[in-house]
């Protein structure tokens, strides 16, 4: 059993999750749901089996409403405590941010970066952004968690990440045949389908929050009703496909 890992961002103890690896092995992945980040020891991200990724989606869906804080300006390696270096990797589905230890102890990635790396996230198109902007005012950046006015900004003004969305069609294709992957045939996603799905999920979530807060005598803030997290809603879409 590995020793507890300290989150490179908030410095709290990360949650260790044992997941199935390739060739019958087990991968002990370290997660921080407060920062929505994960620590990979060297090559650990390549050892996860497709079934492990499906299990990870389910867990992220369970935790998707957990309070999230932006990543710290400076992150530190949990093995040597040295400062991590921010960089970028590029795959077919887009560019994502990584934070690497200069001594080779591993890397820290946001959940959204991991999804881009695995090909489950695509960048939103301008028509999709414009359509979503008609429905909601503020989204939370998948990269740093900061609130962004999607009506004014075409990318996150804080970390400069492009707006992205977990793509159920891409997930279905990647997980086909593994861990009860989606059974329905993938179909082209229309511009309005994305916004409609997000609004429907957010409406259900807000309805549940209002019911819960009504019982406790608290009111739902106006800010909460106009702000959505594309990452958490995308995870919910994928989780519904995996059930």
C-alpha cells in the first residue's frame, strides 16, 4: 500500500483509488475532489485499463456537486515538495495543461485535462458557445474552475483555456466493448442538442437543490441559478450512458 499523497495544490491528503490496470495489474490513483485534480506517478496514466476509466467516470459523477476551488498559483510535487512546472500537451481532441515534477516523480492534472488526454473532451464550437450563452450567463472553466461570463469571453480570461465539453459520442466510441460502455450507436451532435442537454441537467439539479434548501429554510442564490459547470454536467451525461 502506498503512503498517503498530499495534493500538489491545496496540500490536503488525496483520496487513493485502486483501479484495474492493464494485464491484470492494479493502479493506485490519487485524487483530490476539492481541487478536481489527480496525481500520476511515472507512466501511471498509461497503465489504466478502459474499464478503470469507466469506473473513474462513475466516481467523478458521484462527486460532481462537491465544492470546487481553483488550483493554486504554485503547485508542489508530493514526493519531493519541489515546485511543479506548468506545461502543455497536445492530442487530437485538444490542448491540455499539465504540471510536472522536474525530478521525474510524476505529474498533476486537472480532471478535465485527463479527459482531453483520453479523447473524451472536445472544444466547443462558436455556434455552440453562442447557443449556450443564450441559456446561461456564467460557466465554470474546466481548466482552473474560475467563473467565466460566456457571453463576453471566448476563452477563460484567467488560465486562457478554451471552453470544452465531455463528448458522449467520443466516450462511447472510446469505451465501446469495455465496462458496459454505451449501447446506443453514436450520432452527430447538433448545436442545440448540447445546450438543451446542459440546460435540462442543470434544471434538474437546481430543482433538487431548491427542494433540499426549502426543507432547511434556505434560499437558492441567483448566482447559482445562472452558473453551470460544463465538466460536471458532461460527466453526468457520460455516467447516464454507462449505467
